[in-house]
């Protein structure tokens, strides 16, 4: 299936990407995934939303829901881990607004799932995270994927992790481009499912 196939079939895909980010790395990955989807389907609708802005009404009806967050203590973040992360960053001198995402200490993906309604129809989803490059770093994506399945979503791909340098980033060289390719691949899979349903 090539670029724009979904448009040829008359079944443009509505994609919603929801992310939680402290230092901008997960935000960057989310935007790159969106770039990949848009490159494959320029006529499709792609929304990239911070978790605080991703109300149920904006997620409802998505053909493809992509959800991601940072890895804290080998899994999904908690209110405490976000607060500690921001406090440590400020103590280390990261006081510029560009270095700490707005709302970083607010609710995260774990909390957001409590407000996400069950999928009312078959819809595709995918989970991603940002993580350190160590094999022992763990990842948040598997926990996100489990919650997506519990909410009635079909996984279009295995959970994916994108590597950052150190504990605060930036993204490792090449990860932005890999996220773009992953987004394009997700679109291809989701568009095939949308076409089969219509």
C-alpha cells in the first residue's frame, strides 16, 4: 500500500496523538509521529495533544489513537515521579520554560486513562515511550498498551520505545526520524483496517 492509498479508497484516517512530556522529548516524538502520518496521508486529520488538552470529546471517533509518555522508574510516570523530576531539574538549573514542558507536574497518562471512555467501535491504537538507552531502563509503553486494550482498542503495532540521552534528553541521534517512520507505518496499518470496515 503506497502513500495516499487511504485517500484513493475514500477512507481518510482520523489520527489523535496524546502525549505526556516533562522535558520536551516525548512531545518531540509525538510531533514526529504526526509528521509521519501526515506525510502518508496529507488529506487526513491529525491532532497532536498534550495530555491536559486531550479531553474525551477530542479523542472520541479517532480511527487511530497513539498514546505516549516518559519512562519513570521502569514504567509509567506517577504524580510523585513528575514532581520529583521537575524539582530536580530546577535544582540543577533548568529554569527556562523551554526546558520544562508547561503543565509537567499536572496529570499524566496514567490519570488520563481514568477519564478515557471505552472505545464504542473497532479502533486502532498504539503506545510509545521515551526511555534511557540502558537495557535495565524499562519502559512505559507496555503499561500504556495494556490500558489501551482494556479500553477496547486493537493494537496496530507492538509498543515502541524511543531513546533519550541521559535522564532529560535530548533524543538520541536518529530517533526523530525513526519516530516519523513509525508514524507512517502506523498510518498504513490503520488505513487498511479503516478500509476493511467501510
